[in-house]
């Protein structure tokens, strides 16, 4: 995406918010969740809760998402991200050390682009323009996040990668250790999936448009010793070629991720930062927007641990060798205009 397209998209997002006619998920009144999984309820609590069937995240002046600092659109104070922020990861700390000035960028670039690059290089820091869930919705966010964590532990990490929405709802109802999703949690999941993620800064494509999309077992291959799956066809052939050329040093750090796995990752990040959806989307594609759902996968250097998910990965023998062989076709390169941090570990598969 070139600069002109980015600026057009940014202006469209601003007009989208200013119009205040679009809910976080779409229309203010939504039908029941697909395939009988339950009606939408109010995700707000206490005074000012929305009427049944009304999306409480509608940007209508009564409730909704808010900026990361100052008051929400409902007039209530936004959550203080300092109260819930985890420690900075190695990549962010390194970036802050390497870029002590506001931005190491060419002189004369547009202010909007400069501001954008500033946020991308400080992806784990809240910014004034960030979109955040209002305070009354953060308990529901945390409840849904915790339930997804219990669900993953119950069904097993491997199976959870492939778990669809409908099956997740059924399993949660069946096992007391998980507990059924509340109407408010289902409403939040539905709204976030159907949201236009450009409203909070994510400009990538959405390859999965159905909340109830499933991943048939026959379409994936479980990679021995890795605990992850890759899709059959080109993704599997690409991975097996990489493994043959690089040997034991390369590991598959993340492969196929279904809707519920992506939800768990995204909600966990947002919950850790007080419901900051913009901040979460700089590191994780919102549910439905991840190309892990249709073919992409992540690789790393054996023994490198969490650093495989930082820019430090570019200094490893695995990255250098992949670059030499031409397998580094990045979905999210440095200073991309998609609203996503630099991801040198993310392998873009041609058919994705």
C-alpha cells in the first residue's frame, strides 16, 4: 500500500468514526448469532446498559469504543493502561533504545505518515488516538478471555488451534470447568468479529468473513514434534522444503490458527492493556483478519524462545539462510502501511 492509499484509508477511517453511524460490529441492531448460538445481549453492565438486541458498542453517543486517553465517547473516563500493562517485551525496549528521538524518518514526510510510523515502532505503547473499549465493557472482555483460556486447557492446545466457534460454544456448555459463554460474552465476540478493524487502525485484508468457519481435519497436517498444524498443499510443501534445507535449526512456532485461537490471542492482548483494541491490533490481526487462518505460518530459530517473535530474529542463522534462499516473503515488512508491527518471522504463502 503506497502512501496515498494509506492516507485515503486513514481519512476514510476518520470519517467513519466522525459519522457516528456505525457500530463497532455494524448496525446498531443485529440478528441472533449464526446457527442458533444465542441472541445478542447487552455487554454493558449497570446503569446505561443497552436494551436487549442493541449493540452496546455502537458509536452513537451512549456507549462504545473510546480513545486511549481522555474520556470515552460515552463521557466516561477511559481505563488507565498503566494499571494493567505487562512489562515491555525485548523488541520494544530495543526500539526505544535505538530510536531515542520521536522518529528516525526522512525530513518532509506527511505528519500523518510520521505519526503512523511512530506508533508502529512503539507498537506496545498506548497512543492518544487509540480506540479502547469503554470501562463498563472490560469485565466482559476479561471474562471472555478467561473462559477461552479454560477452554484451551480443557480441549488441549493442539485441538484448540482448529476449534470453530460453534464447537467452542458446545464444549463450553458441556464442561463445568469451562462454563457456558454468557450472552454478554457472545455479544462481544460477535461484535468484534464483524467490526471493520480499520476503525482502530488495522488496514489489512479480511480473509475469513464467517464467524462460524470451520477447519476440516483433512485439510491440515500436524507437523511432528512441533505441536502445530499447516494446511495441506502449498503451505505444507513450503514448510517441508524449508525444513529439508535448514534442518533441525528451524522450528514452526505457529501454524494454522482458527477463529477461536485468534480470538484468545487478540482478547488476551487487549485485556492486558485495559481494552485497547488499537494496541492489540498492532501486534495481532483481529479475528478474521489473520492469514494464519488460510495458509501463512511462523518460523523461528531453535532454542531462541520468545525472541523469535521480536526483530532480534533477523540476526539468527535461520532468518539469514531463509533470506538467502528467497523464502522471506513477509506479510508485514518493516514500516508497512497495514497497521501491523514488523514481523520478520511471518512467512507469507503465495496462495494466501
